[in-house]
């Protein structure tokens, strides 16, 4: 395949302030009770600007479907909007669920994003549906859902060839081009760069870890909902890693649920709302993220209480200093090269305040001018 033409900063971030590794943002565009999807998406714009101003390395959104409390069903649409409101922070999908889509469509969408925000776009890919089985069947127009997951390596190879515009002669797709894309650089008078978004593989188990390693791609692990698999998956990724044109050494990012507040009790109140939201999702009752008051009044069953205790054990929460200590400890235990923080809370104000507090705790830049100097 043709070289991907990446620069080191496409993938490997630079730690800022006193953070041990680069810090990034995963925005689930959560919709709280009494709020709207428009509110959640406006918060996303504010959060992306905060991320840029405070020196966070990336701002990613994730594909979810048929979940009232999550407004991120269309990552490419959201990222195009965010690109218009930012200038430096890297933007990406964490991720696009590739089996839900034709690879050519994703190549076109992210080629368009690359044209809108040159050199700033990441393409993170997952093989789960990002929803329940019935919704996945509606998305894919088939009931053979396992087929999509099993075909993931082939879909990934096809997508990569569309991104690089390098199907071999004789291939049925050799005369098909993803536009915007490299074909415009090779056409008469073409001046477009061959640069294209770096591909990341996402996972919550060993499958994508092994595949990412064998292909020499960066790997993002969903620690925030599969914490018991984190270290085994990262070990497998590193053991499987083979140098490539993209990376000469492994690069692993982990998603971390983290919420800082001005005092520990308030942080606990806020994460209980997120935990109740997860209880309802896991029991087939997805809805808007409840308020902390609703969570305080809710009578958890013994089984639900056990789930909540287990879930909250993996949410780094408390004051800014407590969250920093928890993140530093997690980094030491996992050896992750980057931490991507997600905050599941009822209100956008609480989420924004959390990232501000964490940025303060690590001494990240305090404004756009400082952020530009730190790049």
C-alpha cells in the first residue's frame, strides 16, 4: 500500500503542564433529563473550545444509536460542526462502528473532514454496533450481525485502500475513488496533499488489540466500560505489535471515566446520576441521563447496587487533586501513552467544570494564546 504520509503528531501527542502523558477528551454528547440534544451539541462546541484552549490533545466523539441520552449517532456530522469552531485541537471518532457502514462511505466522510480541517482528523474504528441487536439490524439491513464483526479485518483493509486510493490493477474497485482524496492530487493539475486521517483501532477485548498490533496501528482501549480487560488487552497489543509505515513502536490510548468537582461529595452525587443511567441502559431501559436528585431518591435493588458499586469503582472522581492522583495511578498501572477522559454527568456545566478543574490540577495552559505557545 502507499505510504500514509503521517507526521508524528498525528498519532503521538505531547504531554503538557505536569501531566505524565497527553490528555484528551471523549465527548459522548450526553443529554440530561430536562435538556435537549441541541443543548448537548452546544456543550460539545464549548467543550471542544475548552479542550483547545487548555491544551488537551484530541476531542473525539463516539457513534451510538437508539439511545435517548446520547446525541452522537453521526460522528462525521458533529466533527464537521466542531471543525468550524476550532483551529488546533485534533478531532476524531472514538469511534465509527465500521460494520454499520460501507467502507467507501466512511472514506468519503473522513476525506471531507480532512479537507475541512487539514491535518487535524483521526479516524477511530470499532467493530461493535454501538447499540442493541435490533437497531444494528436496522442500520445494516441484515439480521446476520456476527458476519459484520467477523468481516472487520476485510472491511478495514478495503477502507484503507479507499483512503490511500491504491487498489491494484484488475481489482473491481480500482477505478473507484473516495473524493475528497488522493486521486485529486494525481489528477492533471491536482495540488491536494496525499495526507489522510490516521486510522486507529478501538476495542474492549483482545480482538482489536491483536489486530492493531499486527498491523502496526495505534490502539484505543475502552477502559471506562471494560476495566477488567485493560491490562490484558494492552499487553496483547504490545506483544502483537509489528512496526509499520504508521508507527515504529506501540501507541496505546485508554478511555477513562473521570469527573472532578469542587468537593468530593458533589463529585459522588454527579457520578451516581451517570451510574443510574447505566443501570437503566444495561437493563433495557435507556433514557435521558437523570438528575443527581433523581439518583439520590432512587431505590436500587441489591443487584443494581452491586452493579453501581462495581461501575463507580472505575470512575476516577473527587476533587481536582483526587482525580489527578487517580489518573496518575492509572497511568502507572497501565503504561498507557495517552489518557482520554470522558465525563458522564447530567448537565453540560458540570462536565465543563470537571475538565477545567482537571486542566488546573495538571497546570495545563490557561488560554488560547498559551495553548498556541505550548504546541
